[in-house]
């Protein structure tokens, strides 16, 4: 069994290291922003080390394997693992890659939220594994999939660690909002395009995935969004999907002190209300290692090892 790794930044490289440390699976093709390299027999450990030593964007010129296109790699790979940057306008090039892979019966494992946020109903019913897209360090997607025949009525959560970090600095540590924002940017907490965090796109994409998994198909455009703004103690950036009223939103909300959603800094929290239970999940929502582990878990599921 071999892997097509689509994206070779921090998470992709950590995933490659874990795959070779923890399994006997092999990566047979790697793609970054400037091209790809492949080997039908899969890369050896020494070849993977050479790829890991290559600079960002240097896969195609690393001298490892031969130059290949994603279409060519689909002919000799069994699982597509996508850790490429999200494109919330079209979902490309990932969405087309998913369609081609899934149409051939291949599995897709992804940390990329954009294709699901734009086309969840089309692609999620097939061999798509996506726990790394939401609360990567905490298996929320697995929990949601394990709830039926309970009916999910509402999901409410703090799904974006970047904005929660900013708000925690403001309301817990007394840092002015603009200073907290600049600090988050300097520390790399914010996305390269900070609008994805500050305008609720990232949280809305996660909400679409959560709602779809819970039985309410949504598109990204269906989620009402309001930009991050401090409203007074204690503001949190809350994502809400009401499956009964069929509405979804991401907006700053003042929560009472005893609200179970309160978590600090980059932590995430989700409250799931069903017809039989109320469940609170708190944990890490991101992180290079956490995301790579979630991807590896889904990879092992995809090849029947778990």
C-alpha cells in the first residue's frame, strides 16, 4: 500500500516522518507548490530523508524519484493524503484530485477543510477520511460518527484557536485587542491570510464539516459570519449549528462565566446536544504533530490496519 502525499509543508513532513517511523507503508509520490516526484515502488527511508532535507518547494528538484503529475501518481498510489493549503474559492486543485481518486475507488485522507466546506455532500459519503480537518488533536469527527441512532440537535463550539488566543489575551491577560492581534500574527498563530481566522472562514468551514457529519448538509455560503470583535467580558468567537432550525453562524458572543465552552488560548471546545445527551469536548484543535497523528490514524483506517 502506498501514499500520494499532496502538500509537503510542516504537517506533510511530520506526517512522512511518522509514517516511516510507525508503519511499513510507503510514500510513492510527493507534491509541493512547485511540482512532484514519484517512485512506483515507494520511496525508501533514505530517499524520504533526502526529501525532508530539501528546501520548501524543492521536491521536484531534489533528485529523488522521477518527475510525475498527480494524475500519473494515481495509477500507482492507493491513498491520497492532502495537507495542501485551503482554497475556499474553488477548493482546487484538491477537489478535482479527490474526485479522480474517489472515482477510481482510492481512499482520500485530508486535513484540508476547503473541499469539504464547498462540496461535503458530494464527496463525504465515499472513501473520504477527514478527522484532521476539525480539532485535529481531538477526535471530534469520530465522536460524531459514533452518535447514531442519537439525533444531534445542536452543535456549539469554539473552533478557531487563533481568535481564541487573541480573546484570551484581551480578557484574561488585559492586553489591548490590537496588541493581542499583532502578537498572534508575530507568533504565527494566525493563518498566513489572517482574514480566514478574523472573518470566521476557518470556523465556518469546520462548522460545515461538523454539521454534515451530524446529518445537516451545508455549504460554506450557508453559514452566517460576523468578524471578530471584542464585545466586552467575556467575548468568545462561537460557531453554532442548529440542526432543528437548520441555521448556522459564526460570530463573537459574550458568554456567562459558567458557560462550559470557556477555554483559553489556542484550545477548542465543542458542546453537542442530542435527543439523549449533552456532551462537552475540549482539547487541542490544531498543531503540526497532532494533525499528523490524526492523518496517520485515518491512513491506517483507510488501508484496513485499524
